[in-house]
């Protein structure tokens, strides 16, 4: 499989980033191990998690990192993988926090749960909008120099604070973010394309969109309110049951039929056709869902397909 290099790093990743929010939530430990074995068995090597997944289960989090850590230790595959996790999430125990104190504490806890001596990509998950940018970057500088983290990235950081981070890093010789994790898919385009794509280009960032399948809506299994009860995440797609959503599903149906594939595969291939996108983040909880992911990098959409999807999702 052709791997893509995360810009400004020596990390090479397959073009699908597995979202570990399902570990310890909709997948138990054994099921998680099976999915990870199958995912990596196909040559994929990029796994995304966070220190607080899945806090919505027990109000605390850490289950996802613990499962990944146990799996890596049992399989002896750590050096073959690119592991990303995050700091600064909101839980029942604390609000957003990217202070030096919280980062230094959280990175050690994540390393312990992951049973590893380093994290390849460490994200600012959410910006607390209070901690000075310089304090956050100095904390990252400390943990990079200590060998605990290789590179840093940003997720839910405003365009203004993101730009400030680069200015402060340049001025003070501090680490710079190498990647951005934006909310971006066929149903959610404006925020990334208007506010973040220019920054991705300007600062040479790799982009790993989350909610790549719009919480499962782009799989096509939610087409009416009656379908919302099909899964624990169903209620999250209610907002897409509108004329635009139906038009996007119609376009996905047409193109997936043309290529003899699944709507979700087409939706991911649309993301991968964008030169700014390195590897979409997507989860799977079954063999059939995994096959959908595996097919996406192989699907080459033509200009007619992309135009059809762009118009349907405008």
C-alpha cells in the first residue's frame, strides 16, 4: 500500500486513520483486538485515540488508550504503528485544559495506558482559550525533548489561535503543529474549506478529518427518522435528514452503483481526492465496515463523480 508522509515529519501513514473512540464503547476489548488485527493485517498503520475516550461511558475515559496499549503489547507491533492521542478534552471531571501542568500530567498518564515510551502525534484536542499559546507550546517542547512525544498537532483550535501558535513558535523557536484534525465531510464543508484550508496550505499541514462519514449518515443507513434507532449514534444524524442530505445520499447511491462499491467508500474517496487531505479518520465495528474502509484508497473517482458530489453537497 502506498503510504503518505505526514508533512514536516518522518512519519509515513496509510491513507486511512482508524478512529479509536469505539474501543471500550461500542466494542469490548476482544472485539477491539479483532478489529485492530484485521486493520493492521491489511497494511494500515495509523491509529487515533484520545486520553478521554470513552468518557461518556464512565465519566472518566482512558478505556480506548488502555485497550490499544494492551493490544500493542500483546502483538509486539509498536514500531510498525503511528499512534496519535490527544490532551485537553472536556469531561465530567474537568473543563478544557491545555495548561503546562495539565499537559505534563496527561502525557504521562497516556503513555502509561498505551504501554509505550512515546506518542507519535500528540494533539491539542480542544483549546481552552485561556492558557497563553506560549505556555502550551513550551510544555510540548519539554515533552518532545524528553522523548515522550515526537510531533504535535491541533484539532479544535480556532483559526486565530492556530495562526498565533505558528507566530509564537517561530518567534520563540518552539515546536510547530504538523497536522490539523478538522471536522470535514460531504455534509460539513464550509468550516474547513473557508476557515482552515487556507491555513493548511500556508503552514504546510497534513489534514486528518474527523467524522468523515458524518456520524454514519454517509453510509446510507439513515434515510428517515425511523432509521435513527438503528444504532447508538443514530440520533446524531437527525440534522442531516433534510433536502441536502437526501441529495448527497442520492449522489452517493449513483456513484457507488457505477463503481460497484458502497456509499461510505465513495464518501471517503471524495475526501482522499482532495490534495489537502492526508488520511480521513473513520471507525469500524464489523468486518463489513472494515471492507468499506479498505476499499476507499483503491477507488479513483473521476471528475464527473467529484463534480456530482460537490454540487450535491454545496
